[in-house]
C-alpha cells in the first residue's frame, strides 16, 4: 500500500460498515475526489488506519492538511470540507 497522498482525501473503510457507507455516499454526492482504501480487500491497511487515528474504529478520513476524523458525522465532514474550501 502507498502512503496517504498529501493533496487528496483518503478514506479507510469497509463495505459492511454503515458509517463508511454514509461517509462515502456523502463524498460522492458532493463530487469530492478521494482515495478509498478498502480494509476488506487490503486488511493490512487497517494497521495504517489505526496508526493514523490511534483507534480501530472506521471510517478514518484523512484530509489534505494531515488532520483526520474517525467515525465523523456528515456535519463534521461538511465543516472540514468547507474549512479546506473544497465545497
């Protein structure tokens, strides 16, 4: 797996995770480009997500400014995207 790109959003998630599905849908509907790291397809990436967040909860959303959210609400994501002038 490659390192998280510094100029894009990276989301670590799984298809069985409701919060992941919700966050992915929100990003898609807003037309936000992001890299999706499927933890089912790449289980070793879970270690990377845990290293970033310090937790095992998903999704982990990493922003271009190197901040991250763990299990964010839609409002949290939207606020961060506005802060970064992405929406």
